């Protein structure tokens, strides 16, 4: 081969390489990741989701791309964010909380959706049934609303003499009404009075605790909600300042200084959601994937906080704790 022909051939091949790379990139499936929260608040769950994706063989940046949409605790932004993912024709939408799942379902009937939700997906209208979801939606559900009686029972074991119990809830979170009803029924059976404190925004949390200063309670039960989870440091700071023993359904509460937590392992639930997302990328249909129910629970006690409050945990509670922070 003559030198000029070789250079021409080499130049043509070099020009083709970027085209091939772009074609490969264009062929890479895209996950639309939708959350009502902020990245800083959901980082651990995002890590769990990516771990789940790896099980079917997907690694972000290598053979799958992810378009992130964070509503920054502004739930009213979710419909527009979901619509944007639909316009971009993502391959599948991963909806990482109940409000996001509802918004995604309203935005499309064709793009597959995988949710991780603490509400009842049938009652929420996300799926026709757990075993046969139908349509374009499936995912992972975990217990939240049904935990009210259990959380109150743990508070009662710690402080049987506590009579007035506050219940801090987000009224905009779909399962809240069911959660409050569960707590009220349990309170009636053990002779406790319930004070419901609604906090639809972070500012309302401060207002709720200001009310407590005027009308003291003996203990606090924090309800499930992405907003309240994201504001856990604020809540822990306020419970410490007011010296109110509190329990929360998520372990992250105890990890940042809350007294104790009991609930579903969200990291495990989001890992399962990642697995389902990967299976759909491989060609499985949402309608044929039964909704998974996460059954891994965690009871975490923070002894440092207990000591600061002058509280002693009964041996029975310590014995059943999955983790004791000292």
C-alpha cells in the first residue's frame, strides 16, 4: 500500500471512530430517575439502587445511562419532571417514592415504571393487583402505614407511664391517614392520648414543636414521609432540645442521633427496585413482574441519646434490637 493511500485510509477510520462511539452511546438504554427529594438526602438509597442494577449486569456509565430528576421536596414539581422524562423517551422510569410513582404513572402509559413505595400500590391506583400488576407499572412496596401500632408499642415498652403521645405527620403523604388511624386505634387499647401534629413543610416542623412547648407531650412518634425523612436532622435537634423521647420508622433517624427507629430496610427495598429495573432493561414486562414486598425490618437503638435523656432501655428491648449505637 502506498503512503498516500494509507494516510487516506487511516483518516477515514479515525473519522469513523467518533461516529461509532456516538452510535454506541445512542444505543445505551436510559433510566429516568425520579424523586421528590434531593440527592443529598437520598444518596444511600441511590447507592443501593445502583447495587441492585449490577445484579442483572448494568453499571451506570458503562452500559446504561441515568437521567436524574430531583424535586427538592417540592412535590408540585413532580408532574413536570415526569413529563420531561417522557419527552426524552427514557427506556424506563425509576420512581423512588410514592409521590414520584403517582406522577410517573400519570405521565405515561407506555414507558415502563418501577417504583419503591411505602403505600399500598393497589389503593394508590398504581397497579391492578400485587401478583398481576397489569399495565406499565411494577415495583417494590414496603410497610409504612401499618407500622403505627408497632412504633407506639415500642414507645410504651420504653416509657409505660407516658400518657400524651405526639404523632408528627406529613398530611401530603398518601399513607398518612391510614398511619394515623392505626396509631389512634392502638392508643385506645393501651390508654394513651394522641396529639396529631401536621407538618407539610420544613417550616411547619418548627411550628409543631413550638406547639409542644405550650402543650407538652410525653413522647413523640414520627410518621413515614420522604419530607420528614429528609428533615430528620431538624427533627432530632428539636426532640433533643425539648427532651422528647421519639421513635421513627427509618434507621437513618437513629443514626443521626434519634433515640430509636423501627421499620423496613429502605436500602434493601431500593436494591430490589434496582434489580427489577435491570430485568426490565433486559426485556421483561412490568405487567408480568409481581410487585415485591420488602420484608426486611430493622430496630435500632441509640444509647448515646438515651443517656443524654437519662433513660434506661429495658433488657427486653435491647435484646431484640438489630443494632445498638453506643
